C-alpha cells in the first residue's frame, strides 16, 4: 500500500468514526471514560485526532481499543478496524500534510516526558490539546551565557467542548530548583511537576474560561529558569501542522555568540536539517527563526561562542 493510499484509508476511518460518534450521542469525554472502564484507555485528544483524520491508531493497544470502541458506539465488529488497512511503512519519516506526529517520534527520551506528564494526570496525547495554531517563544540569555528566562505566546483552538487546560513541557539542563512562572495572561498556573532525574518539567495551566470545540483563545506566560542552564540550543516540538512558529532569542550584549543558525528535525534520531541563518538585529542583539505553516517535528536555534 502506498503512502497516499494509507492516508486515504486513515481519512475514511476518521470520517466513519466521526459519524458513529455523532449517531451515538456520546461526548468524547464519555467515550474516553467508557474505554478506561474497559481497560482500553484512549484520551479525549487522541479520539479527536482519530475522528478528524489527523492521526490514526497503529499500536497494538490502540487497535485493541478500536475494537472496544466499536461495541461502545453500537457498531458491528470490524466496522471501523477494517478501514484502517496496514500500518504506515517505517524507516525514514516523511511528514504528510494534515497528519500529526506521535510524541515518541519527536522527543529524544519520550519515557521521561510520559513520567512527568503522569504526575499531573496527563498522557502525551494531551500535549497538543488545545491545538497550537500559532506559537511565539522568546528566550533571554544572560551575561554568563546561561538561559535566564522565556516567554510563550500561543493562539490555540479547542478540539472538543469544555476544554479547560493546556500543558507545557520543558527540559532543563539541571534542576537545582523549580522554574518559576512570573507572568500569565489568558490562563493561570495550576500545577508543576517534574521527573527530577531527567530534569523534565511539566506545567499545567488553566484557561480563564472553558473553550468549546473550534473556539479560539490567546494565552501567554513567562518562566524564569533555575541558575546554571548551559545549553547552546533551544527548540520547540510541533505535533500537528500549524500556522506559524517563531523562535526569538535575546542575548546579553556582553555575551554574543559567534555563530547562530536555525534547524528542523523531522523526528528524533534523524539528522537535523539546517536552515538559512537566522535573522540578527544588532540594535536589540536578538535572533529570530520564523517558519510559516510548520510541519510536525522539532524546530530550533543553536549557537556557539568562540
């Protein structure tokens, strides 16, 4: 089966699932709860991805959950599973328009991310819900060359009704003390948890008001990092295609890098694809890497000192 046929099969599955859900009269939250009750857990966001054709169940546990889903939705056996076809071919990954990329193909150590998320009652499937359409992330590097703080602005769109929270994951170089949230707008911080051995941090933010499916909101927050963050690169993970991505780094004038460039990594384990040099503003000593219509993967800026 070619990749295009595989995508078409996934789209047919999504349309059939969406129709079955509408006929059942059940909400995604109710379906997710019934699946958990039958030891076949699937998150609300994963169900949303499936019915919209943005992702498809492929793992053995997900395929088993689809069989349970058929019963919950009153479908005959194999009604939905027959539409999936064989798994996508593995090997070098080529992102296809409209498809999400699983978290374990983006993060270098996905188990650490999953451990940290579990501490706020979340799974990796929850990372990109609500959907991040636009992201602007600004870092500040101090006179010692350490990451000092960051500011994040997002435009998000709810995948389902009654969306009340979003998550943010950051991996620090060291974690002598927790990062501190110094500013929020459109949201408020609810919980912070960390997988301390890997310095993987998770913040749970509550939206100022619940969002209904398809509704848009703008949120913003800022963090101050613990001292000693010596990384020479920063990056952002994108799980689903978006509208725009901006990485912005402001260096202290006393510690400017000798080189700075942007990169894209389609998935973990494959070489980075170096982009054109990022834009530098001498007056503000800032670098920017801007991408429109970004596909899933890791986008980053790396720099060096002489």
